[in-house]
C-alpha cells in the first residue's frame, strides 16, 4: 500500500484496513510505501498503535527516490517491524509545530510528550533512541545512509523486488511470537484507496475545507436573501456538510470559526444598515483574523495550515463583493421603479376629456381614471402623474415654459 501525502484520519483508517486485510489473507507481511511531510499527531498515534499491535509484520519503505519521512513519518517508520529506505530519501525533523499560537510552557509540554512517544517506539523496535529524541527536540534529519549507519533503519533497497529479497528469512517479533519471513518468491498484491477514501483524503486538505466553508455560508446566505433561487441553497448545504466533515478531520480552533461566522453577519448587516462601510471593514478584519486562527496549533507534526494566499484571496473577494457588488445592488434598489403600476409615477399622459377634477387620461397606451390636483385640465393637455391611489392616477398639467 502507498501513503503519499499528509497523515490524517483517512490515511490512519486506510492503514488500519490494510493491516486487517493482510491479516485476513494471512499475508507474509504488509509493505507501506511512505512519502509524507507529516500530519496530525492524533492520527499518527492511531497508526503507530495499529502497527505495534499488528498480527502481521509491517515493513515501512520510504520510497521512491526523492521521498521523505518527515515529522509524523518518522514515528511511523520507527514503528515498523522492518524500516527500509530507498536511495535518495531522507528522514527526520519531527518537532511538533506550534505555529506561534502556544506559550512556552504549553509548547514544552507538547514537545516532551512527543519525545516520550518516540522514545517508546524506538525502544520497542530496538532503534536509536537518542537520535529519535533529537529528531523531535532539535528537528534532526538523516539521509538513508546516515540512518542505516546510526541504527535508525534496517535496510536500504533500490526497489521493491530487492526489498523482498533482502528481508527473506528475517525473523521479526510479533505479539504472537517470532515469525520468519518468506518473501523472495511471494506474490505482491497492491491495496489501494477506494474512490470514497480518495475523496475524503482530498477533503482533509485545510485549504479545501476553508473554501467549502465559505461557499457553504455564502450559498445559504444568498438563498435566504433570494428565496426560491434553489441552486445557491443546494450548493451551500452540500458545501457546508463537506466542510464540517473536513473540519472533523482537522484540529479546528472554534474561536477562529466563530470569527468567520461573525464576519458573515457583519457583511449581512452592511446590506441593511447604513454604516458607511464600517460594518464591512469590521467583517473583513474578523474574517482575516478568523481564517488565520482556524487551524489549531499544537495538534500536528507538520505545518497544517491554510495557505496565506488562499486566505488573502478569499478575504479580498468577500470584501470586494460586499463593498462594491452589493453596493451597486442597493443603488439599483433606490432607482426609480420602471415596471408595474409604480413605474407610472412622474410619467406623462394626455387628457382624453376635461378633468374637473375627474376624468380619463391615456398613459403608455392605456386609459386610466384620473383626478386633477390643480383644478380643471382641458382635453388634450399633457399631464404628469404625481400619485397613485386605489388604481386612480392623480395628475398635474405640464406647464410649457
């Protein structure tokens, strides 16, 4: 099986299912091709726990060339029964990421916890405990040759075929006892993510979660302000549900989420209240701060955060939309109505008979009952409509200068 990307709940479930499948089919071992920059500490703990309790030998193979086992990948590689790297790969830099939102005491607690965790793994698998701790505390990194020389990994293999040949006959310790691997002629079966797992893995990207959250909020907002539009509401609800799933897999800071929701409220109030842009400016500030805070620090072994370019772009688009597009809409609402009965106001017509004060006039090709507001109006005179009441037009003569 292959893990190529960040470590999240989807990849944790994928590895658990892979171990279960290998066990059910009585496989000689499970090989995990690993290439990861890191991921969530909670998901990493789940993967390590499953690997340490696995009834089948687990081989972690950092490959192909150019790959690396960074942060969470260090924990996963060290937890394998057999750790292997391909030429041109590296491993290390497992310091927990604080993203500047934790105080010194909390950061120290998280680091100490991660250091104890990796020491436990290294001791269990008889690997270099000192280097493992330095990888957490000082972000040490090794090439594949350095890792092999310093007892961080067991082997260097150019490809999977060479790997299977090199581990043949090796004895690994499982909870059920020792097992000698017979892999030199073993058939290889690849276990892949299904379509649903691939979709969920994509949704676990914090940038995707953030965009879906904004789409959901705006879609529902447009539906509420334009009942019957239907499409914005459907898109909004689907996007919001997917965003909630994504946020379930990410370390969300609910203060940041609340600030984003407050920004939307301020934008809506800008439509209803004449604040001369103050509410919109407050909304922009609230959205920017909320977006920067949305991903909680101290819960990951990689800089899992929303891209700054995505945040600035989304904030700018929101600000432009509410400040300009909706502003044009409000301006249009204040313009003179040109359709329906209200569109007759200030329009001109012609008296079809003497209005003294009642009579009929022709306006826009239609005949209306009318009443003069200024006395008698002669037949044929041009009149201007000043008021409409109970389907009757109140008019004044147009005085030619």
